[in-house]
């Protein structure tokens, strides 16, 4: 059953003279309990997608076109009061930095209890008991004691566990995690991701994981969207995209993974940079960085079509696929 259905979502940012397009007609679905990864470099539109789904865009950003159907209701048309009943309750978001999420002048207990009582008719004691249960679920030691502590008294990993516990407080149907381990030490990151995966599976919660790390996506998600310059340029089962990427950009991302390079050799890089919103190239936005680009790639934007086991937006995908087949046979 479909939990979330996004169609032709276009997001723009107003400028002094006109506007620039941050998301360009993106469409995708998420089934109940499904785990979806959204990957790409900084500036690809990943985080803007997450904020749009929560209807958290602030000016000068605005949704210009499209629909976001969550359990059949269009979020784009909802009032702020309607969205407040959904945010944190049916949909929750985990941000990059837990210190931005947590209020530094309120105890952990105050923040959790306040969240619960804003959406449920609960006594102070009942809300505290639920908070303790959720802290225990994310393996916080001595959860009763943590309720009286302030965010600055806890480690970064502990704070992120608490943010996850708050996201799960009201048993949401969907969690959007925006680079949830960016602010953490490498040694803590794997533990947090493993915890998030375990909780989503055990609670049958849908997950949208926004990240630049394809290694994390391969371990955490069932399907993946690859974004570039505000568009989805490849979409499909995560295993298919990781094992047999079709778009040159996706191939470049995978080749840039450290494990793809022999020790002692320089890491492989995609030449050039993500274009700015005000200067997106004509045709395929990736064409200035693509070694396979031809004339029509510079003039005509490719539509996303089914190819092999994925959907891909590339004029030359069939030629690239045949070239790869020849390389393998050689």
C-alpha cells in the first residue's frame, strides 16, 4: 500500500528579479514500511526534498507545482494548523545536527513530554513513562536519569539517539532522516545507522534516508533515488543501482567510493562541480561533467525512462550499456 506519492513536485526560490528552480518535477512513491534512499552531491536537491515533504520550506523557497499525497491527503494544500497535527505525529524528521533539533534550555524530559502532550491527551506521569520506554528502545542507559539532563550534558552520539527516540515518540508512519550521522564521529555513525534500521524494521516505519554516502544507502535502503541539479536522474532497487548503475553520474559516485580505489592510489573524482541553481546548463544538467556527452545532450533534457532494471534519464544509456558489456567480454 502506498504511504507517500509525490508527483511533479517543483520547488523554486524567489530572487530579486525572478526565481530559480531547486526541484524540477520530481516524482516517486513510498510504500508503507519501505526504506528509500536519496543520494547525490551537495546542491542536488536532497534536503530540499525532505523539507518539502514536511512542508517546512521557508521564504524565499516555495512549492510552485505538484502534489505530495501522504496517506491520500495532499500536504501542499494543507494549512499550517493541519500540518502541525501531522508533523511529529504521523511524519517525523531527523536533522543533521542534534544540537539544532534539541532546545538547549529545556531538559530532555521536558522536550519529550511536551511533544507527547501536544498530540495526545496524557498526564505528565503517563508521558514520562512513554518517554522512558522510548529512551530504552534506543539503548540509552539509565533513561530515568536522562530525563532531567540538558542536551549539553550528553555526548553527540547520545544526543542523536535521543533525537531518534523523539522522532519515534508518537509512532509515526514515516521518518525522514537528513544526513543523520554527519555531526558524529566515524566510530559512532555505524551504531546510529544500525539502530535506525533496527527501529524502522521492528516498528514497520517508512524511512527516507537523505545522504551523500552510497555505502550507507546500500546497507540501509531497499530503493534509491539519485538526484542531480534538482532532478531524479536514476531510480530503482538499491541493489540494482549499486551493482549495475546506468547513469554516468551514478557510475561516477560509485567509482569515487574509497573501496573502489587500490590502497596508495588517488581517489577517483567526478570532474567539475554541481551547477548553481542560477546557472543550470541547457539539455542534460550533467553534460559539462560527462565524458560521454554528445551534441543533443547539450540541447535537449532527457526524460526519465525504464531501462534494464531501473529508471534513468540519459540520452546515451543504451550506448553506455553496450560499451560496458563489451568491456566485460573483453
